[in-house]
C-alpha cells in the first residue's frame, strides 16, 4: 500500500455563492486585479501549488502501489503485468463484460466493473381484482339511533357547551361577567373608603 499526501479541495472563485449554480466546480486560476483568492486571503480557500505534489516514485500510482491502466477493449490487455485495470467510461456493458473475462483470465485486478444483473420483474396485479373494492356494511339510520340511545345520549339531546365546537364562547362570557362584577365591587369599596 502507498500512502499519498492529501491536499485540500481547490474550489473555483464564487463557487456556491449564488442560489442558481452559475459557476462550475472545475478549477480556473483567479486572474482579477482585486481577487481575494489570488491575493491568498485564507477564507477564500487554498490555491494549488507545487508543494502539494507527491514524490516522483509514487506519483500516478494506485493506492495499492501498482500502476493504473485505462482499457477500452480486450486487445489493450495484451502484455499487461503488475498493473491494475480501469475500464474507460465510454465502454458499453457487453464490451465491459468481455474485458472483465479477459482480465480475470490474465490475473489482472479490475477497479470499476460490476457484473450486470437483470432487475427482477414486478408481478402484474390483476386489474379486475384491483377495481373491485371490498363491500362495506352500510348502517341503517334506525341502528345508529339505537346505538346512540344505548350510549345514553339520545337523538334529540342538544350538544353540551363543553363538547360542541363553540365551547369557548359561554365560558368567555361567564368570565367577563365575573370580571365586571369584581371590578364594580372593588370600585364601590374604594368609594366607601374615600368618603370615610
């Protein structure tokens, strides 16, 4: 295994500044006369420099310590030894499968190949069965009335102030009346005290 030096991410100037991403995250050197990143302000992020480079012996090597080779077809595997193979991005599934077989036969390690597996087919639902809804029992109004009477409410009973939707109104009225009574009693007491 080869341990390489790490470096910070080098972000382009103004990346992520706008809600709509107008700036791509591919590096471009800042050239503006007032550009803060070019002037090496810390909060603007680091600039790439030669000091972040790896030693020549391990540069361009895969972390396994072997050289990495990009392959586009089976003929490119001929004569390769002590390397790791990466299939090129534009290669289709059929050709990638051929390359994988040839690499396995040659004893080479593939970095980016997953064996293609077809997705399991979904079972089709019977449309006629899906359209039929389970029949629900409809209660008759007489049965509903009998149930209410059994509960003790009765059909003609009016809803209580507490259970109805406007339960806060009567309470508010009562509290207001009580408040005004208390105020009038206090004012009467204070008048008596002042006259004495």
